[in-house]
C-alpha cells in the first residue's frame, strides 16, 4: 500500500504544475536571448498561442541532453501535426562554446528553434540547476517541469501533450 501511495504521488508530481509561491501556475519569465541566427527573442512570448511549447535546456557537452533532443527530433514532426506543439532548445553553453552550437545543430538536422542563453539568465529565471531540464508551457504558464532524461521520458511528455490538447 505504501508503495502504491508513493507511486501515485510520483505520477502526480511528474504531471503536475510548477507552482509559484502563491500556489498558482508559474508564468513564463520575460528574458531576452538570441537564437542561433542572432535575432533577439523574448521568452515571455512562448506558449501564448494556445498551443503547447516544449522548452528543453541543454548543452553541447551534455550527453543525456543530446540523446533527449535527438529523440525529440524524431518525434517532433508528429508532435507538431497532432498537438500543434513547438519545441525550443535553449543552449546554456557559455560564450566560449556558443560558436559551436550552430554547426552542432546543423550536423544533426534539428529543425526546431535553438536559443543561446550564454549568460544563463533564462536558466536562472527558470530555476534550472542541471541539464537536461524540460518544461512545457501552455498559454504563457509553465505546466510541466522535468529534470534529467531517460529513455521513455518522451512517452510521458506525449501523454501530457495529449492531455493539454485533448487529442
């Protein structure tokens, strides 16, 4: 019975919301970062179109991050079509390594948006301690947070996308 209660709590937490101190779902912070093309992007604009946005913090030196994003890359066209989801990969590589990000993603044919958080302002605003760290945002609110990656996490993420979109 105790194991069942622990499992139920773990499931609820994994599908639960990131909560602000006032008990409400946290609003996505407004931080300006550049994409790999050099355009300035305001993070507060993500997820305001009524469709889910997956935000994955990663680094070129992080093997689990690359595994996660490669898995997402394979599923991304289906997630776009079925759920209208978009994916934003936020590199936390520092200024010395930021120049490696564009060739890195090009060599893997990643088709989703990639941002460069070289000063790690967005990372701090989202309370990310370790990468990979994935969030789902819907209507400007953070509705899911998950740190680390293991094979099968993408199935949990897809279940959440189904739930959020009713599909």
